């Protein structure tokens, strides 16, 4: 274990700075944002929908081999707004028509009532206004465009994979500590390189110093669309998206920079202090 800790630190200290494209346009009409670890449907739904219709249509969506699409939260949708772009969302990356004016978020408005008589705050939801880049609220009965998203993990399943972090970057040949928050005896791990479409037949090989930790020396092809699956009998827990690269350094904290924080995080994980 001491040798693994020393190797982890040396790999970070003696590797060059990290440079990754923010948006990666995939061949299946999806877009991966490496700065947030989210995968987006490149084009919105062809018809405008009210808020409830937007939520339900995303949950029912089967697209690009995935069935876990959802309506993005206010913060998630805001993360792709570009205030240096006159159209506020990059239309070369996302296939949104120039006349589109608004896109729904899943976040319900909870501000104070306004108007006379006062309205009901919960009857409104936040949307992104593509005419000015603002985050505004409107009645859920009104209609907006719908842009679906996926990624991250479902925390209600009972086990949360706390490491590797979403958006983190790992070079082939280097050590990746994998950590989850509740004890699992005999956990089996799989890695997907296509955003969870396929997982392969063979689990990853490594060592498990405890029932909440697994150490894997990264192997296989490079990808911006990696996901991790921990299997506990009939239960499965997933985390993503993160990147596996050929020669970039380890960005353990997922903040796009290689610095002391990555060394500290790596030491904490390897030492069991998460």
C-alpha cells in the first residue's frame, strides 16, 4: 500500500498540465460535457411541451442506447449557457433552432407569490431564456423546448460511489482508487466506455483492501464517456461520466486542474480517509 501511495503522488507531480475539450460531440447524436460529466441529447424534442409533459417525455425517452434520460435541473441546464455566445448556447454543438426562445428545467419555482391575486409559486418552474441567457420562471402550463440529459448516479439506491469523481480524468496504466460509502462483501466491478450502453463480460481486475474500496490499474481504450458499475449480488450501482486518456495526468478532484488538491485527495482515498 505504501508503494501505491508513493506511485500515485509521483504520477501527479511529474506529469504535464491537463487540457480537455469541454464538449465532445459523440457519433450517436449526443454531447458529453467533460466539465460536468453530463451527457446531453444533442437536439431538443421536436415539439414544445408544458412542464409536466417535458418531465414525462424525458423519463420515457429511449435514445442512443440509453433509457435513463431526465429533464435537467436549473443548475445543469445553466452549465451549458455561454454568455460569450450571442445565442447563449453553442448551436454548432447543440442542434437548437435559431428561433428557439426557451428551454425547460426540472426545478420548480419556490419564490414568493406575486400578482393580485397572488399566484401559487409551485405552479411555476425555471427555464432558460435563449433571447437573453437569463434563468426565469413561468407557469408550468406554458410550453418550452425540451433538452434531455443523463449522467451522475442515483443516490436513492442505497450505495453511493464516492470515487472516482464525476469529470475526473485517469491515464491508462495508472492507479484508480474506487470507493463506495457502504460495506459490500465480494463486490464485482465493471467499466463502460460508451456511457453505460455496454459493460463487457469480464469484470475489472484489481485488489480490494476493504469492503468499501477497490484499487484498479486503468487499462483499455481511451474514452470521454466512461462509467463505473459496482455489483452486489442482484444490485447494481453506477457512477459517471469520467474520462480515461492515454497520457494525461490524474485529475482526481475533477476540477480540470492538476494541483496539490489531487495529491491530497488521492492520499485520503488510499489511506481510507474519504
